[in-house]
C-alpha cells in the first residue's frame, strides 16, 4: 500500500511537471504572436501594448522554468524560443533583464 501511494505521488509530480511545461510552451507561443502583431501594427499604442504583453510572457517563462524539470529536448526548445523573443524585444527597444 505504501509503495502504491509513492507511485501515485510520483505520477502526480510527473503530470504536474508536464502540465507546467505545456503552459510554458503556450506562453512562448503567445509571446511570439504578440511580437508578430506588434511588428505588423500601424498603431503606436497597439505596438507598445503587444510588445509589453510579449515581455510579460517572456518574464513568466523565465520565472517558472526553474520550478520545472524539462527533458533536454524540451529545455533546448524553450531556451531557443526565449532567446528569439529576447532578441526581438530588445531590437524593438524593450530591454530584457536576464
């Protein structure tokens, strides 16, 4: 019985980690979408708002990533997208403090 509880606990931790990684991926996709919208907007207010939303998404991923245990492949994917977002934000004049 004790072993069964330990297995369920381990499964719950794995599932929680997997869900967390999915949320990070969603935030990364959203940030990239906000950047795309900002880059194509003719309105300064819209550009600013969308770049700020992308920055919020970037910061959320940076904040929560240390709490998760992604696989090496997942980590490489996340880090690549973070770097892409960071470069685009900084190019647009939105400095990203690491």
